[in-house]
C-alpha cells in the first residue's frame, strides 16, 4: 500500500461546554480553521443557560444537548465519545484554541505509530 492509498484517519473533536459562549466562539473558529479536514466536531452542551447554543449554531458542528445538567465535563465528554464516529477521539475544552496544524499533527502521530493508544498535549 502506498502513502497515497492510505485513508486519512477521521478525528472526532469533542468539546464539552457549560455557559461558555464567550470562549466557545473562538474555540470553534480555531477548530474550523484546521488544515486537516478529516474531522467531525461535536459540542456537548451540558445544560447551558447562556448563549452557548446560539454560538454553536454559527458553526458547521454537531451539537449534543444534555438535559438535567450540568453534570460536569467528564460526563459531557463521555456522551460525546458515545456518538463520535472518528477513529481518534480528540478532547478539548471551550477555552482552548488549537493552531491550524494541531489535528494534522495528531493524525500523523497515530499514522506513524499505530501501536500507540493515546497522546496528550497542553
């Protein structure tokens, strides 16, 4: 199999959010500016009472709205992981701004080292 025949890995970007409209917009701008296009973005709204839901509506992302919240970011991440369709789960918080090559670098790391199960960055 040549490098051209290798199917790119799909990354599921999962973002838990609770009342973070002001930060979420910048986070989603950064995700959608990624130079890696083989991703889905799932925003898990943990019962926000601010404009978080309206903010998400301006971006090409999937929204998972949780009832009865807030239950916390770990719960929201787990719900996002349940519906994710990518081979790689990529968790970030609403106050995180990734750079355009972040997802490319993650995909390349997993492609080069298929035996690894996780990577962490901060």
